[in-house]
């Protein structure tokens, strides 16, 4: 099983920007922890980060036929990107949206996620641990899909 983790704009600045909101961990440190958890569960994991909307759309589309699930933090694009929303919907893969902060407790313009509407689930407000929870959830979802396919094959 393979999970692709897609990171949106400014997440490459984690550990440097707004530590009072996002904490001290860097994106590399978060990815390293996810990699360890994925290996412990026999899951292949791949990481991608871009500040460009079109590159994120391209990467979501590339997951079709190449991945079993997507974990995505579209960051600011969560609130504005119909293109990323449509790519997630078209991919037809289990997708979990991640936000390190509780977007519902932030500025009004951050309280609605266009992309969450087409995701399987959302994890928000648990800081860097949000990614770990998303990975655990994705592993569970992929295992359930695998079991359902096996039962149908019988």
C-alpha cells in the first residue's frame, strides 16, 4: 500500500514561521516521523511539497493508478482552490485533509475548506501530530478497502 503526502504553500517554512501557531517542528521532521510510522505498518510513503497550485493539481492527478491514498495539506489553497478540489474528486482515492491548526477557530476566511468537501476525512488542530493521526486513519481506511475487495473476490 502506498500513501502520497502532498504539502501546499508555505509549509516548507514550518519551524521558522509563526511558531506560536504551527510549533517548532520543520516539515522534514514531520516527514521523518511519518516515514517511521509508515515503515512500521508496511506502508510505502512519498512526500511532495509545492507553493504552486498547478503543481499540486498535477501531483494529485499523478496519484491515480500510482497510490492507494492521499494525505494533503493544501494550506491556504484549502479555502480558494476549485482546481485542487476538482483534482481530488477526480482522483477517486481515499484522501485525508490535514491542518495543523483548528481552522474553525481562526480568521473567518479560513473557516471553510473547499477541498475538505471532497475528502474522506479531515484532521485539524492537533499541531504536527495531525499528520500522524491522518496516517493512522489512512492505514485503517486502506485496510478496510483491501478487506472489502478480498471479500468480494471470494
